[in-house]
């Protein structure tokens, strides 16, 4: 049987992870006067998830990186 490694991008997001990401998303959307349900809000959310799956788990670092990107 083939064994494939479990990569960070394949790991599930747990409730605490989602809470952290939602907090950062809320802060960034509030800063920009956006709703989370707009295309821009969804793009920020997708970028936050990508950063998180790449190993950025600190709330302040996520905020700073996503803020610099958008």
C-alpha cells in the first residue's frame, strides 16, 4: 500500500482555528469597511486560510501579512 504524507494543507481546520481566522477576518473587514460576505471579504478569508495552512498560526502575524497583501 502506498503511503502519502499528510501535508499541512490537508489537515482539517478545528473550531479554535476557525475562531482565530474569523477574528482576524472581522478585524480586517472592519478596518476596510467591508462585509465578510463581499467578494473582497471572501478573498481575504481565502488568503487567511492559505497563510494558516502554510504555518502562520499567530493572530498578529496573520493580521499583518493579510493587511500588507490587501
